[in-house]
C-alpha cells in the first residue's frame, strides 16, 4: 500500500525502541491516542493531563494485569507528529510489549508503517522533507561526523538556505507571470538587471552547495583510504599498527597480500575505512595479478591514498617513477616513508603525477609516527570542513540531483536574460528551477518520492 494512501485520521502505534533493552517505549499518535491508551489504564484518566507530563500507570486488559508503566502525554500541536501522542515506558520484555501492543490494537489503534510517525510530522508541518531525511541519518549515524551533519540538517539550517532561494525566485517568477497578463501593453514589472544579479547569486549558492557534497559524503559515510605501494613496503604492518591489532598477515615473502582487506577506525569523531591492498608489481602469478588490478581499482575509488615507501629498497627516483605509472586519481595523497628506524627521513615532499605531496616518516613495525599519521589524515580531510564551518553541507544524493537540475535551469534563465528572450520563456525555466528546489524540502512532492523516503525508516520512527 502506498504511504500516501494510508489514512491519516486514525491512530497508529508501534514500539519506539529496539527489542532487548530493560525498558521499552510504545508510541501512539493520532486523535484517539489518549482515549485508546486510557482503555488499559485501570480506570486512570489522561484526558485532563497537561502536555509534556508523565504519569505512573498500571496497565490492565480484560481483567489481566499487564505491567506498570510511565505514560507521557504530548498534546497537539506540540508533539513530534503534530498530533496527540502518548508514549508508554514499560519493562522491556518482548512478551509484555506484545501483550500491550495487542491490547492497544484491540482498542482501535493500528500498527504504524515504517517511517509513519515522521511522515505525519512532515505532513503536519513539523518539519520539511530534508529534515525528515535527517532524522533517518541521525538514527543511522555511527560516528561523530555523521551525527553532527545530521543534527545540523535536522535543525533546519539547510532548509532555511533553500527557503530563502525559493522565496527570491518566486518573487521574480510572479512578476514575470504578471507581465504575461499585460503582454499586449508591453509592460515590464520585473527589473531585468536585478534579476540578472539574483540569478548570479543563486547560481553561486547552488554551486557552493553542490561542491559541499564531497565533504558531506565523507562526513556521512566515512573516508575510504587506500594503502598502496610496492610489495613488502610495510602496507599490512601499517594497517595493523593503525588498528593496534593483527588484522593483516605480515610476512617477508613478497606478494603475501593477494586481495584487499578493509577495516574501519574512528579518528577524533571521523570514520576512516582503511583498505590494505596487494603490492603493485607485474607478476606472472594470475591470482596476484588479479589482486594488483583490484588494488588499482580501490585506489581510484578512494578519497585519500597513502603510498607506502620502503627507503631501504626503493630510492626517491624509483618511487617517483613508480608513482608516475599509476592511474590518475583526484583523491588526496600522502607519501608514507616507512622504516625510518632503519633509514632516517631525508625528504618532506615528493612529486606525484605532477603534484607535490607531503612525505611523512614512520616505522610501522615499531609504532613510530603512527599517531602523527592519524593526525595528518584527520587534518587533511577536515581542511575543507573548516572552510565551510559556518556554511551548509549537502550529504544526500537526492538533493544533489535536484540541485544539479536547479543549476541547469538557472543557467537557462541567465542565457534567456542575456538573449533578451520573452518573459514566458524565462518564466518557464524559472518554474522548472523552483520545482527542483521544492523537491528537496517537500514543497513539491509526489507519491513515489514519499514512498521511497519513508519506507527506509524503521518502524516506530
């Protein structure tokens, strides 16, 4: 059943906490939430209780005692959904939770579908669509970077930015539409010079939002870091040193690593996904060569690439020549000079594909320089974050697509103004730009879009 075809005038219920905890919360929302809950309160009434108040209650159904609980009342419109909401905090036994749910369902509630509480919050104007998506991101956040990003979007900073852009465009679009009503009089209501200035400003803002996606994606999903280099350079030893555990097999035999190994690590709230790869060399061994090809593929997919160099086996010239043979990548780059306990670091920079990159000395085996390497990785990634500290960061692919469409139609508007096109053609392009901006916040929605977004939520949220 489509989420838009579900009745919104009934009362829904679902567990709001995952099973297995000592306390479980059951949430009801809808016009009859309080009355349905009262059916199992052993005569106690919540009808006269103030919003945002908690009450000790005993739950009884058909003469059978169910549990003792705390009932928290939230009255519309000052609730998460904008409706009357009751939350029952009871003991976390799955048996108790199911019995209470059954009693509430018999009392007239129905089970909520995934995301239906947040859907009602959106439809009742408690949040826009981008904020609703931020709720799902907040629940899914596994590290500080993702949490902070979702929290920023939930607070509405992103929504405010888009709302301002839409309001400015709507104003000019309305003036252009007005001109169409007076087309016979050849009257201009929209100042073309002001409009050209606004279009340039909006194009810059949309471009900045699109550019922020790379950072937003990193903060949301983590930073993929490919560890590459010649065989026996110490890549696997480095991975073990970073993780402080024997995750990768370490051997003096070249070509030990045949496939990629991936592990995650949190550095100051930012998630890094380290990928240990096979040593990069030509080999007659078919399996090893497949590993090399996978290593190169991971390198091109990574946001950050660490080239591990063994100065006891590889000179600077050899390393530069090897780096020049690697496929091009737009990833951030860092050269790690390993085994500095045996060969002191003699350089701080190196050429890599026409780019000068930093060289950091470590000893993976002895653990020397590992903390400094972690700090360097964090700083390298977060440099962009600081430049946008006060700005809005985009992390949602759906939003990126809408912003790209907005940018395209704003370009058409600008060309129309430069070419002195008629008002109706410019207004047509403006309407398209407004449509795509509205898709982000939910000012413009369709059934398939809402189905896709809210179906990804967990039940109870």
